[in-house]
C-alpha cells in the first residue's frame, strides 16, 4: 500500500496530452491548483512510493488530497 505522508514525496502531474510534470507532491498540488477548472478536471496525479509502488489519483482525489494537506498545515501553524 502506498501512503503519502509528506508533500516532499515524488509525483507526476499529468494535465493534458503533454508530458507529465515531475516534481514533489506539494509542487504538483500548487501547479494543479493554478490550472483552469477544465484542465484540473482532466488531470491526474501519479504518486511514487518506495520499491516502485505507485498510485494514480483522478482530479476529484487530487482535490481531496490538497484539502487534507492544507488542513494539516493549518493545524501545525
């Protein structure tokens, strides 16, 4: 099972037919949030874990992850 406990983990944001954007989860979430609504709805995020584990999130799941991380960061602040 793949769990993402930090925004520094590796991910790929695919927001259309262009090549995936490789960055940390946090950077991918920031870039996803800046996309136009239509682009956000068509995008997906591939989370990379240890030993080749990976999990693909659709736009709805990306939004849920972004909200969850934002809530966690607000609690810490």
